[in-house]
């Protein structure tokens, strides 16, 4: 992991102190709410439907166990829901109850950040100080600026990796943080970086996607993608540079963002993202970027060229950790004492939750937080502490936040897998559902977000409740189910094999269902937006629709095909007929 310098630490602490001064002036009435709003947003503090929401930056998803414990402390001591306020707000919107009322938890997002939904604003400066004590903050997790740099959760350890992208992610983070020219872009700007053959960072769905690669001569460089995004207009990013020398990436990104800053729409929030500009201008956009880049190189003197010494300095933080071989492990013969059900559970866990590692003696292990009664992405204070303990015992004190809203242990010794499974199972974090139906992505939706048209969490809960049989889940195989509460697509419904989008019709909650989306992974194929199967469904119909789609898959699949492979072969019409039959059946029953 990147090791903060004295400058880095002082920078974060000064920022926390600055925020405390701003907060105290606001609470005292000398700084108006309107003046305070952009200041708190610059530090990750939103005001959501019921309470302030804090978004904490987790650059490229890496967390130390000490940082995880501070997140647990914040969840336990500061993130306390007000049940009365929550119930009153729900009733005022005509929302009769919710699936859960969690106490003290963090929510991990698809962009590898952590969020808290119930911290009182008057305590927010105390939380900022706590975060700063472990080199964390909320800087640029909001606002029209370059947001948290994301990456592959297996960066540095993946067997298919060409180049470790983490040093470049860190250099990008430092370059973009409080960049004076890019503090007020037309809209938010998101960058994802991958260095592997498989795109586990969904790079084609970002404003800028970067693929670190090697050319035929073995030289390291970047494939540059621009103009991806979801929302009202889903667009797959276009390649504007097939190979850029690694040391020029900051100069080139400077050109990209300058062109966007100059020509991006500021008169219409829905058309302000760079994807709209790229789609509208096509080759003209690329030509202007190239012209700007050449000016940066020739007239400006290429001020952001990365030196080999700087890359070496940053890369030194990302060497494999020294692993403690003396940690007690469960002997292999201990597995022989398991009954048949336990042996099956362990075998399934090895298949779904354990991934190969660049070091053959190690494995990457995903802890599943997806279970009945707990919203996707949520982790309680107790679970965060347990995850930190598991990281210390089995993974050199490091965890990664995954794109699918789980936590990954990147440095697990093969011999320790039985002991890790036993410990994670006891904590309820060894559910072998990774990449299966109930390992779904979901945004907080209308239960918390002021922008949402509908609630995501009750839908996620209803589907999870229906599919609790592990035999059935494993028979269905790998399926990406993504749920968003509104068109802003925080639940990435466009890229789900099955996508669910909450929509508002005459003040009531309805849900569109789409099929065939992809985030660019090997399983899913090239990135593509799913296709809507028909008119919207009521909340009560959605689980039946999902069941009808899965029954269709089971009847149509051949030779062990995955859901997405069967869909591509069969086409949407068969699935559309099955989904719409649910509406006809419901209408007939109502009549």
C-alpha cells in the first residue's frame, strides 16, 4: 500500500482542521448554509433524504486494517439512525416501512468508496479528525471535479496482469487532488485504471478508462478510453489513443480534461458529462485533444511528465508484503472431520470466493457481506472489526473494496485457507455466493437518497429471500444482478446481466427490467448496456419477473451455459414473453 509522507499526513490534517473551522462558523451562524454547502461537499458531506451522508475516499480500493477499524469506530460511535425521524420521513412520502433499520454500519459503493448515512452534521468535524488519524478523508468524493481513482481489486496480484496499475493510480490521485484548473468542471469526472487482460474495473463505463499494457517491444504505455458513462444516456467509451507512453499520461489527461472543461455543456445538467461531448463531436473531440496535448508538450514544456525516479518512489510502496509464516493454520486433516454438508460448503467457497494469485503460494479471498437482512454493500461495525482481524491474521493487514461491494483479502497463504474459511464462516462472511445471483449490486435507493425515484433495498431483499437455497444458486451459476433506484445508475443497472431500474410513475414506484448488460469482464463479454424487456413492473411483481427469467434460462440453456451465454444465443424475445406473462397473470388475478 502507498505510504503517506509527512507532507501527505500534514495535508490531510490541515484539511480536517480547515473543515472544523468552516463547520463551527456555520453552526454559529457566521457562515450561511449556502456558503457552507460547497465547502462541505468538497469534503464529502452531502445532505441526503433524512440526514447528512459522508462519502470517504478509498483510492483504488486499498484499505489497511487500521483504517478499517476506524471505519468501524465511526460506524459504532457516530452513525446512529434516528428511528423517529426516519419513520416520519417515510410516512410523509407514503413509504410504508423499509426492509431494515441498521444501526452503526458503513456502505461500500461500486466505486470502492465507503459511505455513512446517519452522522449528525455537528459531529462531522470529529469524524474528519478520526479519518485523518489514519490518512483518510472525503476530499473530492463529491462535486464537479475528478473523483476517486478506481481500479481492479486484484491489482498487483492477478495472474492475468500485464502491469501493476496501482503506482499509476496513486500518481493520478496526487495529480488530480485539488487540481486548481479542474475544481469546477461541467460535471463530475471519473477515472478507472486496469492493468490486466480481464477488465475488472469496468473501464469502458467511465469518463476516462485507462488500460496499462505493453507494446510489441515490451514498452509500458496506456490505451486511453474516453466518454463512457451510464445515467440517462448509457455510452460505451471510445478509444482515442491505442498506445501512449506511460510517462506522458498526466500530460495527456491534462489535455483531455481541458478540452472537456472548455466545451462541456454547463447549461444542462443531464448533458454535461464528457460522454455527451464525445458522442456529439466524434473525431473533432479527439483532434482537439491531440492539438492540446501537442501544445502541452511543445509550448508548455510537458510539465507533468512522470520521471522514472518518481515512478520508482511510488512503486516502492507496492511491493508484496512480508508474510508471517508462523501464524497458526488449520491442518489439512482437520477438513476430514467436517460432515458432508460442511465439506460441500468449503468446496463451494473455494470455487466462488477464492481466486488464483500471481504468487502460486497465495490466494485472493473475497468476504461476502451479502446475506438476508443486510443490504448489498452494507457492513456493520462488528463486521468491519472482524474483517480487520481477518486481514491482520491472514492477509498482511490489507483488504480491498471490490466493484461488487464486498471486501477482498489479497495475501492469503494457501495453507491458511481452511483456517480462514472456519473463521469467516463463524462470522457469517463465508457465504459462497460470490458472482452468483444474491451477490447483487444495489444502490441505497429511496430509503436514503434524495435523488432516487424508487427504493432498491426492498427489491434486493425480496429477491435474496426467494433465493436462499445454495443448491439452486449454484445450479443457476454466475449472474450479475444490478439494481438502481434512479436513472443516475449508482447501482450500475445498465451493465447487469439482469438490471433493475426504479422509476416514478404518477408518484408511485415502478421498476424497469433489462437484460444482457455487461461490465466488460471475461464472463460477460464486451461492455454493453442491457435491453429493457418491456413496460415497468410494480414492486410486488419484480421477484416473480426475476423467477420467470431464471426459469426461462433453465429451460433454454445447453451444455452448462451461463445465464449470459444462453441469453446471447436465444435472444431477448423469449425472455420478454416470460417477463410480460407475469403482468398478464397478475392482471388476471386482480380482475
